[in-house]
């Protein structure tokens, strides 16, 4: 094969893939931005917060987790950093949110891209979500994290010993 033909075929294939990804990513990002402007994420957060008690996560951890799940690591990181800097979220919640998002983030965009490549969306989405839930649950119950959770719960209910 001649180098010119190889380069032309590689360029054509690359441009085709970029066009296909742009056709997925741009509409998804537009819908997500509109959802953010309409405060749909705030409404979703209300429904998700009770489920996060399973991990011992605080209500303040819900918004960064939802943003990361829907928008991805880049947007999620901005929200997580802001929550950490302002002191709204504990170090434990930061660890668990980041662990969850490392396995399961940008579920809309990533799933759409995998579908375009021919993957089964239920396997991709289900596998990532299940992995995130199992890992986050196990880590939330480990040693110091579990102790800090029980102490925090006891302090908030007024039944624990001080300090």
C-alpha cells in the first residue's frame, strides 16, 4: 500500500469517526446545558439523596455526584472542587463520590458513544453502575470510613459520645 493511500484512508476514517462523535456529543451537551439552566439537576438531586444513604453519603454529596454522573468528570470535578473549597462536603464524601464517579460517569454521553460503536447499552450502563455501587459500598464500610460514618450518624442524632 502506498503511503498516500494509507494517509488518505486514515484521514477519511478519522474524520468520519469525529463527525459521528460530534453528532452524538453536541446534541447531548445541548440537552444537558438546557437541563442545567432549567434546574432539572436540582430536581433530580431530591430523588437521588435518599438512595445515597446506602453509602452513608450526606445530602451535600448528592449534587456533585449527580453532576458527575450526567455531565462527566470535567463538569463534575468543577462542582466537587467548589464543594470541597467551600467546606460543604466532608473528606469522606469526597472520597466516595470520586470513587463512584471513577467507575460510572457521563452515563448519557458515554453510553451513546458506545451504542454508536455497536455495544449493548444495558451491559455498558449496567456494568459500570453495578461496579460503582459495589466498590463504593465496600469502601464505605471499610475500617476508618465506617467508624467515621457511625460517629457522624451518632453525633447528628445526639446519641454518640463527644469527640
